[in-house]
C-alpha cells in the first residue's frame, strides 16, 4: 500500500510511505491490523522518515458500535525542520 501522511503544520512536509498490511480475526468480535514499513525498499530521496510496526485493534461492542485502538510508531529525521 502507499499512503501520504499530512500533519496540520506548514513546517512539516507530506510524507509518503510504502507498507504492507496484515489483517487477522482473533475472536468473533476482535480484529487485528498490522502495518510493516517498506521504505527500506522504496526510499524517498529527500524525506527521511520511517514507519515502525504499527497496529490497530477493532473490537465489536453491543448495539453496532466498535472500539478502535490505533498505535502509530514513526521515526523521523528532524534535522531539516524547525
């Protein structure tokens, strides 16, 4: 997959990441989604940021609701930023 990450600041450029996604249902009401970065293969020449393994848990709740827990890990070389 390819995704662009935007931050609400004019000082931070848009970051493009290539990653693979793995989804698995652990229980009837629990899904796990894990992303693994591929920027080692598809390197951007000017932006040095890396997504570390990130994940999402989606748990079904009563009355059609869902509880989503998202953990995003990133490493950014911020020498070029304010």
